[in-house]
């Protein structure tokens, strides 16, 4: 194998010079690093698009009464905000990480299916355009705007809706195809392209997290695609899957949607949970605690996530045995999750910690995600859920899960790996400022929403009774600080990408372990052409 | 009729207890709120009085149990939170590189004692999940779902865009309840009233101390009937009957609203329930019955056009104006205009006196599938239907000039 190394390296350098340049480079690229960069850039742009939408919503909710928009437009904004954030910001960010990191971490030269990889990315921009186009069309008097049913597409409201629903259905189809292709690619890569000696039980935890996510996507996305296709048939082709008057069942849609929707939460979270142990271990300078326990917990969470979906609609009513089953199965997710928390905190125990920005975000993630997990435990309780459900309590809960678990997790990853990708160190000062502003304003935004929910404010209302005014005003102030703080992040990333900042060595962080830190920073365009041996 | 308002509104001034320390047996409030106390202590007290930190005061046994359970659970999760993160924060303070700590090398439990300490937290969590929280939760579910044992009466609730219909099968009373908050208040052209967005024309009236079985359904999309003080929330699903039960403990007015996104006016679909004593309830039933029989007496009378138009305008404003707008211009393309509408300006009936498909009468009676236009024959009376059809044909610049009698509507049904 060693004899081949020199020849291949020379070939790689030579090969690198023949890339098309300009836009064609990005359109035709099959390189996992280029594609990863495109995914992450797309995600960042859509993060701001979704963010602007919700700031408009929060501005409307600053005071009781209708100030800036009519309820129809409000309903469009909340639904598209969620679809954009979930499908176009969080999922592509995780896929971007996978593209950049999995080959580097398992010692593979690229992803297993590079052309599929390229196609998977280039399906995203058209899907995002489809999703948001109805806003623009409405300005020209075509249709009545984007989907106004919330991101859940609940029938029969979605059967009633305008062309925005059709656009959203096709957009979800395309996003689904893209995600399934990405997932198949990741599964194939992890199973077949690991460096010699890297057994499954030596696989980095980030890859394990993604592997479970990929399986969940392949299992559940076709169900979503089927559900929205049935919806499309009901809308235009005279079927009655969800129309009660024709013998259909509106609750069937909820079952189908949440069979996808609940695992989706873990689809968004597992890559981040996989990333946490790496960051913990690096900044505590100590080996991960309970590697196997974490792997088994990922698998357990993945399996459990497929069998608890109905807790998303306890209030729709179901037989008592079903209520009890979904209540207890949901509660049982707390056990593998507790294993993860235990392992992360045990990793910190008696380490030698430093608190660079990625570590700060990781710690912020653990604490705030803890709140999401614990409120999730009480939400599982059917009788109490009757009060929490459809209220701002739930809104606060899932933002604690998906903003801190998802977005702050992604930011942890960006700060952790960006120096590796660009060869430049980001500004630590701005990173810390970004962290503190984010954490404080996040809590300012969402902590009051728990109390709003308890007091009885339903979600998705454009206007509210007077007793909810004070908390809403606080929440809006928090949201604007939170939104604008993210510009610091964008600036920091941009500075790194354009080569500002200190140059970093191969092992960017003192305590970092793993194959990716053996490569130079930034890694060569073609890396691991000869696979390393893992002992 | 005595109308006492159990204070849902902390800012009404009667309940000035901050930090969720509300009175009653379960006045512990949430520890979550207590955690915030140091920050809030910096605020002046009158400011705090405007905030509500927990469920509103329960008005039914179910809501009382739910609040009790919620408080217990909040204490449990707060203790878990504090213990777990105290350990983490201790570690963050003590185990830093800057203190010259040499990192340990362990990567899992070693030895029997460590395994014991690793497994203890999970035993505790199992206990919390399935015993400490699991058992009360089990009983609460059984209690919540037992709608039929010793039920005294039935209330039927039907959600429709964007109002509620209430029906008392025992006494044959049936009416629609819509929001009365004026548009000017919503659009900030008038000062908002005390019960802004939580006020209706015809509240549900229920006797206190009686177990009411509430059957819930919908005619169009999914709605959710929710009164926070009752501890019940259940989706209204077209084609399905769902049920909850309510036993109001003391007279008063209880306010809630629709909780499932149901289209444009989802936020303007309040639920108001008035709990009254039994004699008051009996009197109300008699009064309502008399009203209804006088209304149905009008069916067989020959109405003049002017009478129908005057009545029709009222019906239009309550039932149609939300979508088609008070000026009949609608909100195209979702909600079409009635002014100059092709549908409105069709001949009233066919030559042999039948309803023509897709004509004005057909649309009002039977609705249009797949849109928010519902079949009004299920919710409006013969008089209301005749009046609103006549009104629409002779308003907003429509000049059909004809009218339809309630008796004919009755025959056409």
C-alpha cells in the first residue's frame, strides 16, 4: 500500500488543476468538500430567510391588535418559517457536516456516490424556491400566497387551502428525494469506505449519530411523501382519503404525518448528539466516557422514535389503551437520553477544561436542551398534555429542543470544524459575544412562552387577549436580539472563509483526537486517497 | 343572574400574588418561576402583578387534579435539572485547565462500586418515570376519559369556521356563538375592552355541580374546544365525535378559545361558558325554548322583502361577513366577492321550482366542497336562510329584485 502513496498523491495534485472554474465548478462538482460547503452556505442563507419571517411574526405579536399584517399572511409566515427552518436550514446543515466530515473522519477519499451527492444538493434550491414562490406570485395577483396551514399540513384545512399548499407539497417531495439520496449515500459510505481497522465499534460518534439519522430518514420520508401525495389527490383528483364526507379520515393524516414528524425531531438532533462527545472530549482533554453506551443509546432512541408518534395529537382523542401506550413509550425515551447526558457530564468530570466558543455552545446546548427534555417528559403525560397542547408551552418546548438542540448544535459544529475547513481561526472574541447574546436572548424569547402557554394562550394566533400582552412583548424583544445576534455569526464565518484570521495547524485544538485532525488545515482537495490504518 | 368572574386575569387587580403563589390547596406555584425570582425581585411589585405564572384557577375537579399533577411534575423536573447541572457546574468550576488540573484517563466505569453508582441514577429515573409520574398520570388519564359514568346531561359542541354551535339534546336548544369583539378594537381604532377576543354573543350556559358530557365535532376543518379553567381540550374533527366531561364547581364566566389552527379567523373564535345555579339554568332553558319556538313560528308566515332584507343583514353580519366582508367585496381569490357575483346572480330556482346545482340557493344550502363555504342548511334556520339569500340578492349592487320565503326553504330542504 505504501508504494502506491507517492504515485497517488502526485496524481491527486495534478488532477486538482483540471477543475472547471467559476459557477461550473459548483454546478458539476462531485467533491464532498465542495458539496458540504454548498450545503452549509445554503443552510445559512435559509436560516436568515426563515428568521426574517419569524421576526415579522414576532413584530405582529409585540402588542395585542393587528398592526402589520392580516391573519391570512400571518398563517403563511408561521408555516413557511417552520418548513424553511426544518427542511432548508437544519437538515441541510447536518448534511453539510456529514459531507465534509464523514470522509475525513473515517479515512475515505470521498463519499461513496459522488454524483448522487451533487444531485442531492442541487435539488434543494429549486425546492426552496417552490416553497417561497407563492409569496411572490401573490404580489402579482396569482393565487393567495404560501401554505397557510402551519408546517403540519393538517387535512382538511390543507384541502381547503390555495395553490400555496400545492407548491409546498411539491417542495416537500423534492426535499424528501434530496434527503433520501443524501441518506443512502451516507449509509453506503459508512458501511463500505471505512479505513482498514476502523470497526463499527471504533466509528466516530458523529458518524454513528448520522448513521441512525440516515436510517430514520430512509424509513420515514417515504411515508411523508405518501401522505402529502394522498393530500394532493384529495385536493385535485377526487379522492377522499382525508375527507370525512366521502368516508375518509382526517386523523389518518395526523398519524401518517407524525409517523414521519416525530422521528424528524431525532433526525435533526442525532447528528448534533453525535457531535457533542467530540467537542466534550476535545475541550476536556479526556477520552469519551461510555462510547458503547452512547452508541446503544443512539440506536435505542432511533428505534423508540418510530413508535411514539401519537403523542403529537393526544387531544385528537384515541382509545385509553392507546393513550397509555403512547404516554409510557414516550416517557421511556428519557432513559437513553439520560444515558447520553450522563456520559457527556462524566466526560467533563475530572477533565482539564477550557472554554473556547465551541465548548461554550456545547455547554449551552446541554443545559438548554435539558430543559427541552424535562418539559418533554411532562408533555408526555396525557392529562397534563390536555393543558399544554396547542399552547405556547409546546412552542417553547420545541424551540428549546430545536433551537438549542438543532441550531446551537450546528453552531457548535461550525466553530469546532471551521478552522479545519478554512485553515483560519475565527475571532474568539466575536464567537464568545455571539454565544452570550444568543443564550441570553434565546431564553428571553422562549422562557416567557412557557408561562404564556400555562396561562392559556393558544399557538398560531395572530392576536391575543390582553392578559398575554406583557410576556409577548418580552418575547418579541428577545427574538429581535436573537435574530440580529446571528449576524455576528455570519460575519465571523465570512471572515474565516475569506482567509482572515490566524493560520491554524493540522490539529486545531490541543485535545482533538481523530483522523480528521491528521490532515492539514485546510485539508487538500482530495484527501485520504490512500486510506490510513486504524489500530 | 349572578355573574361572578373567577379571575383569570391577574391584572384585574384582585389577585396580586406574583410568582404563581396562587391561593387554594395547591398554591405552591412552579419552582421554575421560583428560579426566576432573584431576577424578578429587581422589578417593582405592581409590574409583576400583570404576569401569570401557572394555570388559571381550576374550576372543575379535572382541572384541579391536572394543576396538582402539573405542580408535582414541575417540582420533580426542577429538582432533576438542579441536581444534574449542579454536578456539571461543579465540574466546570473545579476541573479546568487553568487550575492546572491533570485530565483523568477513564472512559467508563471500572470496578463494581463505580458500576453501582452509574446504575443508581437510572434506577431513580425509572422510578420517577413509571412510578412517581407514571402512577398519577395513569389515574388522571382514566379519570379524564371517563365521560359517561353518572353523566347528568349532554352538551353537543360543533366547531365551524369561525364560530361554535351549541346544542342541548335534552331540551332541543341549539344556537351559534360568535365573537363580539368589534373590528375597530382589533384594528387598533378603538380601545380594547377587558375581555378583548374572549367575548361572545351567546355563551354556553351550564348548571354548576352537574357532570356534563360534552360531545365535540366539526363541520369543516379541525378546531379545538378549550377552556383552560376546565382542564379540558379536545379537537373537533369533522366526521368524528369526541368527548370530554365538565363539572363546574362554582358559578362564573369561564373563557377560552379555539386552539387548533383552522384558517383565517382562528384567533377570533372564543369559547365562553357561563356556570349558573340549577334554578337559574332551568329558567334559562325555558327562556331559550320560548325564543326558539317564536322564531320557528315565523317560518309559515309570508315575509315582505323589506323584512327579509333587514333580518338577512343581521344573519349576514354574524355568519358571512368574516369571509365575504361586510361590504360584500370578499377577499379574493380565497373568499370570492358577492357583489356582482356570478353565483349570486343566477335565477333563484329552476322553472319547475327545484334547486339548480351551483346556483345561489344551492351554494348557501349545501356549501362548496373543499372550500371554507359550508353547508348552511345544517346550522341556520329556515328564516335565517331565506333572509340571508334575499339580502344577498338585493345588496352590494346585486339587483335580482326577487325574494325567497322561509316556507319554501323548509320545503326545499
